[in-house]
């Protein structure tokens, strides 16, 4: 049996605006992976491990952006602003549809 692998945040149909993309973006914010890492080819197990690391980091700040130190808050804004712009360019719409 082969493991399903993530296509990478840059190839993600929703531009990474989903739970898996959030893991990748948050891992970049916390410096757990380089900002150039797309996680392409990563297995579910590997992404789950990254999720655990990201969760431990968020625990330190009560899972609130407003509790991040200034440097991390600024990095979070820059990384997410860029990701949102890229996702919108791919056609991502933040509005929920009737099926959401």
C-alpha cells in the first residue's frame, strides 16, 4: 500500500488555504521548516508530525496571533498575507458556499 502524499503548498488547488496548508504556513512562521519548503511529497504521517510540532509552538502563545512576540507576529502577517494573495490569484474564494 502506498501512502498518499501532499502535492505541496505551491500546487495545492486552494493555494494552501486549508488545514494542511495552515500546518505548512505555521511551521514556516515558527521556523520549523524553511520558508521555501513546500512539503511536496510529504506523507500524512510526516505532516502529522509537523502538526504536532506546530501545536506545541502555538501552545506557548495560547493559539492566538495576538499573543505572539512582535517578531513572530510580523512574520505571521507577512507569510499569511503572501499566501492569501497567492491563493486568491489561483481562484480561492474565502466566502463559504452553501455546501461548506
